């Protein structure tokens, strides 16, 4: 189940896409802090934090 549009960045501040985050998750980088450090996601306005957490939860299963 994927409710995210793959063409739109999940984090508008950093331009990070859900695809990039899912790819990190598959490499074992599965916590918000590490994902944020690797992509810049959640390091701006923080407005994407909930979406990123949901994506992590959905991707880990
Ligand atoms: S949208 Fe991700 S930090 Fe602003």
C-alpha cells in the first residue's frame, strides 16, 4: 500500500522523494534522524515529519 505520489517530493524543503527514503530504508537506514541526515528531509520546516514517519512505518511493515 503506497499512498504517496512518487513524483512529488515528500519533503518540499529538501526536495527529498519518497523513493529516496524507501531506498535508504532498504539499505538499513530506518530511523528518522539518519534519514534526515542523509537526505535533508525534516531539516527545514519539519512539516514532512509525519509523512516521513508514516513512510518508514509502511516500508518496514
Ligand atoms: S517539507 Fe520537509 S522539512 Fe519542510
